[in-house]
């Protein structure tokens, strides 16, 4: 039997892989027949030799093949030996922690014969459901407003979301997590740099804006997270600008946008650099780029460059 796990949401696909491995270990506690093959390092010949050996105690073997789509020779051999592989009592998990080229012959073979599970990035509504379920699972109490803010800060990067939940949980020690906790632990430092990036874009200093973005990427920040934070702030900026155009006062705006006072002050200041029409156009561009990323039409890092060049 062959299982094929793939897709852009590497967090959920990794959890699914761990679940499969755990179930296997519960039945075969020795773990002697659990075998990992990174196809960028190991050859098909090594895999095939092990696959043909009879396992100790006549157990099923579990093979985990990683990065198969990066090795054309390995793919060709899998296709050649597909009849033996698919009819075997052994279990093979083909694991790709990213989108794959669906035009490749190996994809068509797996799609036809394997049990396939694709893990797309979650939509905003799906991420909200995931967060609620995760909080229930860990018995964490979090204010509704804090949940909304956390979702806005992190977006659909579940790796980041998981880390931030753990950080907030440890900080509060079982107490209810508030909006202020999310702002102080998740948003403040990063938001400051995002505001700086937007200030540079407002002054048409694209070179330094890209420099700051690259600094975040070098630190290991997920480009999708960076894009979601830029989108979040431009959405807030648009909301503030619309209220200013309607002659709302600073205090009234602060009440309506439901953001921390220091954030509103920043937005109030930045709104002077953009017209309402410009902000609507920028936000539309961000929406289009996010859509193209989710459809796999453009790489996230390239999308960030493209966005900066278009503002």
C-alpha cells in the first residue's frame, strides 16, 4: 500500500505523517522495520534492496520516502517497479512537504494508485476553526478578541501559530489569554518593523524596504507570514483612512478599529502618505498576489519583491 502526502501546508502534512508513524509503532513496537529514505541522499538501489528483504518476525515494513519529486531517477524506478510496490503488504509513505509538479508522470501514477492526501493552506475561516480546536485540545482559555488578533497577526502559517500558542500558554500559566497578551508577546516587535517597512514604501524608498524584508527572511520568518502582516497593516491603514475621510476624530477612530492605541497612532501618522484610492489599489494588489501564491502560480519570496515593486 502506498500513501501520498503532499501540499503547501507542511504543518498539517507533518502531523499526518507523525500520526501514521505512531499508529505503526503501536502495532510494531520494535521499530526495526520503520525506515526513512531521503531520496536526495539515498539511491533507489538501497531502497529496493531493503524493500525485497523479508522483515524480522514477518512484520509489515513502513517506508517513508521524502523528496521523491526532486530525484528523477528515483521516480523512474518507482514507476518501473510500481506493480510490485503497489501489490506489496508493506506500507510506503511518499511525503512531500510542499506543492508538487502535477504534470510529472510520477504524480499521475501516484494519483491513480496511491491513497492521496493533499494539504492545502487553510482559508481564514478554516484557520479560525483550527485555532478553536487547538485551544480546546490544550485546554487553553483565550478571549475572543485575543483569538481574532492572533489570527490577524499570524494568518495561516500553522507552524508560527503553534509556536505563538505555546509561548502564550507558557506565559499565562493556565490563566485566560487577553488581547494585551497577544499584542505584547506576538505583535509588538514585529509590528514595529512592518510599520517601518510601510513608512519606507510610503516615501518610495523601495531599496530599504526590501532590505528590511530580507532581514526578516534571513531570521527564518515565513514569507507568507510577512505578506499576511503587510496585508493586515494595509487593511488597517485603509480602514483608518476611510474614517478620516468621513471626518471622524482620532478618539472615535480608536474606538471603531478595535486596535491598540500605539497601533492607531502609527496608522494615523502613515495615512497622511497615501490617498484613499492608492490604499484601495495596494490592498487589491496584495489580495491578487496572495491568491496567486495559494494557487501555486508564484513563489512567496518573489511575490514580496513583486509587491514592493508595485507600490
